[in-house]
C-alpha cells in the first residue's frame, strides 16, 4: 500500500481563499458601473448597499450585490408596466 498517496489526499494543498467579498473595483465591474459611482453611492447613501470597511478598504458581498440587482430589476419592471 502506498502511504504517500494517502497523505497527499488528506492534507490540503495550501490555503485557498474563495471569498464572497469583492473590492470596490470588482463590485463596480459586477454591477456594470464606474468605481467612482459606487463610492458616491456609499458617501451619499443613495442606495442601501451594505459594505464592510476593513481598514481603509471597502468590500461588498456578492450576495448583497445580487440582492441589489434583484430589487432594482423589480423597480424597472414595475415602471415599464406603468407606461
């Protein structure tokens, strides 16, 4: 029996960080808007888009961005029905 093969399978290959947190640049690209627009929305509190402040960095959860898109899609659908 080859024990080295079993040891390789049981040990992780190294730290893997697959975070749901996106940088402001990544979040802006995901939403299809300019990075500065996201910064302005945060500053003026134009939209309720939660973010995490980590030191001087701002991070957005992908699930929050998806919820934001869903909320605003409903608003677009409602306003287009009214016309």
